[in-house]
C-alpha cells in the first residue's frame, strides 16, 4: 500500500447530495454538500421522489466541484466509497450508480458503507482516533438510537425509537407552531428568545415513572403536549425551550442507562440534531459530571449527512481489503 490513500466519498441517502475527497480517512481535501431543504420546505418534510430527482440533477456538479477543489485526478483515487444503506431507495440508487460508473471508467474499487456507521466515523475527520469499544449515539431526522461497537465488524443496537426520530419530532413541533422548516434550527432560535423564569416546565411529567432499564426513545407524547400547549396559548418561545429541555433530558437519561448497562464510558455522538448548540452544551456538561469520554464533530456540517464521513469509513474498509462487487444493492434498512 502506498503511503497516502485517497478516497472519494459519495452520500445520497436522503436529501443531501454530498461528495468529498479524503486522504487517509481523516484529512478532507475537498467536500461539498448540496442541501435540498428549500425543495422540500413547502411539504415540511422530505418527499422521496423530489429527493431522488434532485440527486440526479445535482450529483455531477457536486462531483466536478470536489475534483477541482481537491486537485486530485479521478484516476488517482484509490477507492470510491458510497452509502448503500439505510436510506431512501431512489436516492441511494443515484449515488450507487455514480459509484459504479466511476469504478468502471477509472478502474477504482468500490466500497459500500452503512450510513449510520459512517456518521459515527465523522469525528475521525477532525483528528479523533476511533478506538473500541464505544457507544454510538445517533440523533437525526431518521434515527434516534444507541449502538454498542466492540470492534470494527460489530454494531449492536441497544436502544431505538418507538415512534419518531428526534429530528422528525423537531420538524413536527415546528409545524404545530408555524415555524420554518427544517424544525431544528427554528425551534432552537425561538427557544433562545424565552425569558420566562421561575416557571414549572411544561412537559416534565412526560419523563416520570420510566423504568430505569427502558432505553426506548419516544417523542409522540411530546408532540401532542406541544399541540395542547399551543392551543392553550402558551408562549411559543417557552414551548420551544421546554420542548428542547424535555427531549434532551430523555437523551441524557438513555445515554446514562446505556453506560450503566454496558460499562462503556466512551461515547461517539453524531447526526443532524447534534448541530443544536443547546444539546452540545448539555452533553458536554453530562460528560464532565459523569466522567464520560464523549466525542462529537465540532464542525456542525460534519454532524449532518456528508461525503467526508462516507470516505472515512470507506478508508477503514479499504485497508482491510473489504471491497464490493459492482452489482451491489441498496437498501432502506441497515
């Protein structure tokens, strides 16, 4: 193996078209993300048909930008990594077909990667070493889960959501309050405007009497509570503040339960919800208080879907000579 390994990462699992050129699984030479949020905004959620069509229209221009910015010729790539699961099948197919064509034209091996696992490798792009064992906390628009990873080939889900993912709950709460899509940034901004003090939290009772060994994420109840608070004409900023406090307290509780269950204190967190500054502060405080080695990408763009994380995980597969045949399939599930 030559000294430096350079890979092209392709991410099209949902509503971001992203590519990145990454050296040795840790150094981003170039990365570009095209977000479709304006295209989905009228529908206040991702429309699969619009997503796949947008990927088809944008993927070539994204590719041309990262190649030009990186200064690396396509034939100099050592591998091309692409997300093939989980995600929207139509969207995954666009990235998958691009990777296959790239592989054929430039005689470069293909590495397929798991989208969720790739998120947990995103801190490697900031110089963090991915050491096992660790717990993976995934909070996004499609996932709210905790995984146990004892080695590279293991990934055991030990906690999941029983209804919505946290990012989806933010979107739906924002819809109730007539705040802009996507809901995460809108609710965070509105919550910062809350000046209410010495008031009982609106949604505290939703977390009462949960069994200690229950690590289930559930957000359907809080959405109903947000609707009722809005109907009572509670101040929107207070609803947003208390909504955040409640869902983030549930995250903290489940993290501590996972630590207690496994004895593992190293935690890697990622996913779009980790772009929320309030959540970052709370996780930092929790880690300090409980003595946890808690890592998440400092650059918020690395928390969202991006080609860099795909290339980072792809590098790990590459150095293990784990390649994919050109007839690889895509799947909506892990």
